[in-house]
C-alpha cells in the first residue's frame, strides 16, 4: 500500500434523491492514526463511514482502504475493517461469548482461530465476567463493549466507529474512550462524533465536517495554534511596578503586553509573544532571578468548541 495510507478518499459524492450528502469529499488517513470525524448531525459523517465500510455505494468519486477499492474490491476491504455502527445492532437472545464466536465464524475465521480471538477480545474489552450472560440483559455500556469486541474479533487493520459513546453515562464513556486509545497500538481508528471533548481526548487528528465537506483537517494542537498563533501567556507576579514595566518594555521576545494590578501585591500580566516563541521558561527564570513571587503562569487555550464554532460559523450552535 503506497506511502503508509490506510484510507484514501478522493472527490467522493453521495446523492440521496434530491439531497447531496457529500460534496467532493477528499481526505487521507495514515496507518496508526486515531482520526475524529467531527460534525453536527447531518454533516455527512455516517454517509462517509457507510461508504468506507462497503455498506453503501457512493454516487461518484474514489475510496480505498489499505490500497483496495471499496467498490470493486469490497470483499478485500471488509476483511480489513471492523465497523461499529451507531446504535450497534446485536442479537439480544444470544450469550456474549456465543455471539462473538458466531460473528468470528461469519467473518471467515476457523473454529480454532475464532476460539482464540474471542478470548482475546473479551479480555481486551473487559467482557470475560459477562461471557455467559444474554446480551439483552446487559447494560448499555456492556452492549457497547460487545459491539467493539465484534468489530475487533477478526483483528482488522482499520476500525470504524460511528458515535461510539452515544447514550453512555460518564463512567462508561471513560472506559470506552480508554479502550479506543489502546486500539491505536495495533490498529488505525476512524471515529465519528458530534461530542467535542471526545475528539480532544481521544484523537491524534481532527476532520471537521459541515454539509458534506471537510472544513478543517489538523491535529487538535495545530488547530489551537491557528486560532491563537501568538499563544497569549498570562502570569501573576508580585514585584515592584517600575521594574516589572521596565522589564516588559525592554523585552525583545514579546510583541506586546498588559500590566494591571491584581490581588494584594500581585500584578496580572498578559503577554503576546512574537510568532513561534514560547516565553514561559523565560518568565519563570526572570522572576526567580529577581526574587519575585510567581503565582500563575499559563498559556491561553481555545477549546475545540471555540475552534468548531469559528470553522463552521455560529449558526445552529445548539445542535452539537
């Protein structure tokens, strides 16, 4: 497969009757990445995932997984993909272990292979203690883990997860999140979500989708830097006003500053570094050298929510 790409999508279009869900969608995912497809409901995330997992054909364009075409080589693609759809459909009248063995056999594993893989994924997804329970009797969190185990049972190279934590409580979300992060050691993961912290805490890269197009594609850190290239630094320093203002006025590493009285002897200092400079260590060193108390030193961060609103525009904010 050329240059380590797991997913290659070029000019993908999907039309439903009079509605165009995907407009010339183009992106790539490298092996070993955890990529978050982030967008409001109706942005085209599920359509993208269904096409990549061979559930649905595109109207036009190209999509390849592990170098195989999802349209003309669908069987090869299916072997390499584990797909967990939103509200994953499970057989509620089967027991966990029995269901996973059945799924492993369906996915082409031999009896012996399926036994070993079922044990491995039950261990990985912490399902061993419920292996004999009926799926219908499990909590939503456990059902979600059964869905993940099902997606993993044939040891696929790529795992596609559609809204993997929807409807879970905070504890269950933490468990599923750490499980997803652990998958990246052996697999590539593409997950769709409209929950912003999900992407921030789980993904190495973010694709922001809106109306069937990708508006931004970068790491969460780089998106931060685009929003705030100077990376405003804030500090609370207790020192003599004249010396403080003299130091700031003469400091070549900064493009600007604000100095205002804070609590007691402290001054609140806002610094705008020159592009590409991280001045926090210098601030600390200068305060230490002068015997000034430094109570806070932080770089302003934008949340993914701020970035999302800036990229997609503030309309229909209440939906995500």
